[in-house]
C-alpha cells in the first residue's frame, strides 16, 4: 500500500511539474520565469495543504520515529510539537526554493530545448527525493493506523478553496484565457470538494465563476471576445464542479460512516479480546476446579490448576485424554447420567459426586455441567466445587449431633431477624445455643433481652440510625466486638454483621452473630505460648552468652512471673553433700516481704516435700492458714504474708537439681494450667542450669588443673620455702581465680603459726589472720586452725552461715568471699604449713575440686620435705652433727682463706689443737652416750669462752682446733718451750 501511494504521488507530481515545464515554451516566452513559478506555486500550495491535513491527522506521537534521523530529525520533531504549521511552512519554503533553482540558474541558456530538458531533470530529481521522503514517513505508520480528525479541518478546506481558486485564476490570466485550459479550474474545485465535501467545492465554484463572469462582462483585455463560448465553458465548468462536489460529499459521508463502522467493529473486537482475556484469567486463576472437554468423545481440552490440584494430576497427563481414561470417577455410571441430563436440559447444576484422586483418596465435589460451542462443535464446561472438608464436617456434625434435630445445618452462626420495632421475629437454633434461650420464648421479645443492661438504649439508637441512613450492610467484625447476655446473666464476646431490608414497606433487620469467646480464649492461649517461647528464648540466649547459674535463674524467674503471677519466688540449687539448698535468684512483687533466706536445709519445707519433688511431682499447698503445723520455712514466710505456695522440681537427667518455690499472698492462687506451665518451664530451666553449672564446673576444674600443673613446675625448680610459698599463692590467685590465698607455717615446738606468703585483693585481711594448732587457742574453730589441728582439709562453702567465721564473715562478704578451704601441708606426718584459699562462689569447693586441691597440698608437702632434706645435707657437709661446730672440710676452707690473707699481709697466725686424753676409756666405761655428752659440753664451753665461735672446729673424734688472731701470754710461752 505504501508503494502504491508513493507511485501515485510520483506520477501526479511528474504530470503536474515536468510536463508543463516541457511545454511552457508553447504558452509564452521561455525567458520569462513567471508562468513556471505560478504553476509550481500552485503545486506547492496544494501539496502543503494535503501535508498539513495528513500531519494533523497523524498526531505528534506518531512522529516520534524522527528521533532516529539524528539532529535533523530531532529538530523537525521539536517544530512539530510547537505546531504542525511550522513544519508545513518549512516544507513549503523548501519546495518553492527547490523549484525556483532551475528558473533562476538556467534561464540564461541559449538553447531552449537544452533548458527544458535540464529543468525536467531537476524536477525529476526533486520528485524522486520527495517520494523517498514520503516512503520513509509512511514506514513510521502501522498498517492499521487511522488518521485523526485534524483541528480546524473544515475551515482549512474553505481556506484552501479560496486560496486555490485565486491562485488558479492568476495562473489562468497568465495563460491568456485559452479555452482548452479552462480545465485548470477543476483543480481547486475538485481538491476543495475532496478535502471538505460539498461546501468548500461550491465555494470554489462560486468564487471562480463569479470572477470569470465579472471579467467577461468587463473590458478586461485578457478575456476572449467570444462571450457565448466563454459562457458555455463556464457553465460546463460549473456543472462538472457541482457534480464533483456532490460526489465528494457523498464519498466523505460514506467514508465517515465507514470510519464509524470500523471504529465500532474495532471496539467490538477489543471488547471481545478483553472478554476472552478475562475468561482465560478467570478460568486459569479460579480457585474452583474447571475443565472443558468435547461432548462427542469426552477428551479434555482445557483444565485449570485448581482441577489438577484437586485430582493430583499433571497437565501433560490430563490433556488429550478422557476422564474415564484418567480414572477419576468412583462410579462411571455417574458420568453417563450427567451427560444424559446435559444433553436433554443443556446444563447440570450442583450434583454431588465422588471423584478419585491419583493417590486413591476420595474427593467429594459438587459437579456442574454447561453445554457450550466452540467453532460449531459442542463442548462441556465442567465445574467441580470441592466440598470434601465440608462433607466430612457435615458427617461429623450429623454423627455427633444426631439428637439435636431441627438445627439449621447451613448456619453455624446465630441469626436473629428483627422487625421495625426491634422485636425478634426469627431466632435460629445456633442463637438458641449461643444465648441459652429457646426460640419459642424469644419470638416477639425486644432485642434488649439479648444485651447487657448498660448498652441497651445506645444499641437500639445505633440500629435505627443504621437503618435510616441507608448504609450498606456491615460485614462481620466491622461493628467491633459487642457483648451479649446469656440466659444465666453471664456476658460473652461476639462479632456481629447487620443488614436492613424493606419488606412490604416495613423496615426489617437481620443480624448474624458469632460467638468469639472461644476464639478470644484461643488467642489468649496463643499469646501465653508466645510469651512462654520468648521466655525460653531468653534462657537459651543466656546459655549462648555463657551466663552464670545465678543470672539464668534470675532471667527464668523474671520471665516466669509473666506466665504465672506470684507474690514471691526463689530458684534454689541443692547441695546434697551439705544437705542444703542455696538460693540462686529471688523475684518478688513491689512491696512484698517475701524473704526465705539465702540457704535452707533440705528439710526446711518438710521431708514430704523433698520426697515428692524427687519423684518429679509438684508440691502444692493452697492454704497455709488451714494447717495445724507448718515447717520452719513456711512458718516464717506465713508470717511475712504468704498464704499458699507451689514447689516445682528442677529435674535434669532424672536427678533433682533444685526447685522453684512460688509463693502467693492469696489462698488457692495456682490453678492446674498455671502449674502445668510452670512445670514445663522448670524442665527447660533445669536443663539450662545444668549446662551452666557443668560449664562452670569444667572451667573451674580446668583452672585447678592448671594451678596444679603450675605448682608442680614450681616445685621442681624452687629450693627455698619462701619462694615456694609465694609462688603457690601467686598461682592460685592469678590462675585459679581465687580471691585470696595465703600460706602459714607452723612452729613444731610452739604449734603457733605465722603467715609466710599472702596474695589477694584485700590486703587488710592479712592483719586478721590467726593460725595455731593448739587445742586451747581462742581461734581454734577457724578453718585454718582446724586443718592444722585435725590434719585434714576443712571447707566452708557458705561464709555467711558458718558459725566458725561469725567474726570474719562481714569483712569477707564485703570483699566478695563466699567460700573458704584450708588444706594442711604435711611433712613426715606432721603439719608444717597450711594453705588457705578464698572463693567468690558459694559451694565452690565441691568433692572434685577439693580432691585436686588436696593432691596439690600433698605435692607441696613432698616439696617441703625435699627442701628440708636438701638443707640437712648441705648442713652436714660443713658442720659436725653432734656438736654443731664446723667440721674438717669447713676448717680447711677457712684456714686456706686465712693463710692467703696472712701471706698477703706478711704475718703469721696461730692454730690451737686440743685433744681429749683417754676419751676412749670414757666411752668404754660410761658408754658412747656419756662420751657424746662430754663432747657437747666441751664444745659448748669452748664456744662460750672464744670471742668468735666460728673460729672453733671439731676435726676428729676427740680433737678440737681453733684459729687465734694472737696467742695469750701463757700459751705463747708454752709454744716457745715446745718449739
């Protein structure tokens, strides 16, 4: 079609432009360009008019393709957006300029024939360029593009009639009114009629004929002299113009009707397409199972996803097969019956049928068939509403409520109908059950009988306002929660939907009521479970964060209080060795006096409670005041205000780890649901506490092992007691994480002790240490004194409640000390020292840790024994074991040093040797013991009379020698006489 339009344009333009240029020499002088410019101007005017109508009809949106032509295309599109007239004006100027080029540049050629052919060639090139441009523009349009009605289209047609007529008249005057060229006037007449119909065509006819007639009757020289022939030509022109205008008017009206018909057809096709799309969407996305099959052979052609889900089929398996092939009919006779009814009546509605799924289970459906036709072929549109769950519910309802005959089966909500006076006109069975009132008693009664007294007046006014306002029905829940009153006076929550009807001119109301009291309780239960889960999550988070047992217990009690309200509660941990329970955490209400203490004996609540909790049972006392006798702890708490309590065991791996003591200031405070929740929470809390305690125990034992390893390494390299004791204290505090550590040494003669080493955060405690192994010591009950006296480890795992530390407990508790252990250090079955450790945790020194510490003390005792023996060997190497004097080895060393000094000073010094005569006789007569006593006595006297006892030495059995700085006078004479 585009090529036809382009070809037609090229032919018309060639005939219009090229032919007149070739024949222009016959009409006038070839050197005069006025005739050619006028003719070309007419072409430019006509083509510009048609171009404006075309562009205005297309609209600016369809010219968006000009963007692809670069900067020129974007400039043309900008002009078009301002106004189409600017684009047409540009075209008109371009055409006029292109047509004027040969008339101006080639006019001076001498050969007319050459001039004519050059002008024709230029015109042909111009027409070809315009044809190419037209083809490019047409390619931007769709094949089904419909031209819009341009603005001022009819006005432009009239303007074109006037302008075209005047332009042709001017051209006609230049052609000297030759009769055979009168047909030129058909151009504006015909084009005006084509553009605007009868009106513009008649206007052009009247304008041309009147001007020509006026000029014919005047003395205008350009008009031929034969008026008859001129009038005849003018009459024929008018006749042809009128006929052409009438035909154009008819054609325009037909085209308008055709356009309207096409528009209606296009709208109908679009509506059909939308309808088909809606049908496809409704069919494919419908939650109800649908299928389309051929009536002739039953082959499935279309199925939706709900159909496949209902029967558990795959689309590839279902399409192209019959329902009998798929085996979905539980009874094949049902299909035959339904098809027979469909053939006779054209549709089947809501027939209950049992279908088989692919896994063999039965689906109860309501089946509806409708006969439809596609392309002249009969098809069956089947709809299967899955009522399996409803069928089951109805069966269960019939089975469980068979004795409740007359109940409305389809209405599970209460339905109450009211007349204009708000009196009950219908009261169904669900409403009877909901309110506990019979329909017979309620008919004719006012609505107020079902409402609480406080809201009756306001509720009646609200219902009447609703009816008078003509508002749409209120759906369930839009009115919010309302309250109803049962026959026994109890109030309950319900939801209501209300609608009003006008029946026979009388206003009526219908209210559908739904009892939501169970739902409210269910929501409260869900909320309770959510809180319980949050509480359990808090415990788990505490475990992951390596929280201690006290912190876990405190978190547990704080969260348990949100689940089970209590007046006061404690979480306690049992120490089976000490036969007591230690309080890990305490939680109580503001203003509560609940305070059971920090440590309780296992029998503080009574042995029956303990045995009950060992079995995993809850100990519950609903009224303490009703008991004739109360155990010590319940009696103390009763005086504080507790009236009932529950003890929940904390059991982990079948062992009683501790208990939760819940107290209330009201009797009968804990119901079964609360106790069950507390017991479930206690099980999880026990596991968390066990994990925390195990982690703490492992960490503590690891520290003790590390302390033992470090001390053993210290024992190997230390040879001094003071260094060993200081190292032990340092390691136990820094590595073992004990608060304080000190070592006291026992004097074996006085049995009193002194502190040999001390490490800890509290240096003031050093002055309060007292150590003695005496029975009559005023501090004999302190752990260190007991360990020194009893020669065994003494442990105090609760400083606050230990009577032996009553004097020191305020100070120790203030520094964070909660447990003390004193370990005797033995050497050759005697206590030579005591190691005392202070911990910040109650019950820190359990059996395992105490065993490791006892082993540590034994290693230290072995090290002390080794150091003492080493010191003894060093002593015997230089001293006489009997007299304590220096022996021969030490004397030789000292003499060598003295001789070296004397030689350096060039002097001499004397050495005296004493020998006991007949010493062997003394031993023989009196015995070796008496001889030893003689040697000791002699050594003592010699030491007493010498100015320096270190100068004296025993060099033999009965020989003594000493070095003198100078000899006394008598001894000098003896020495001289001897020499």
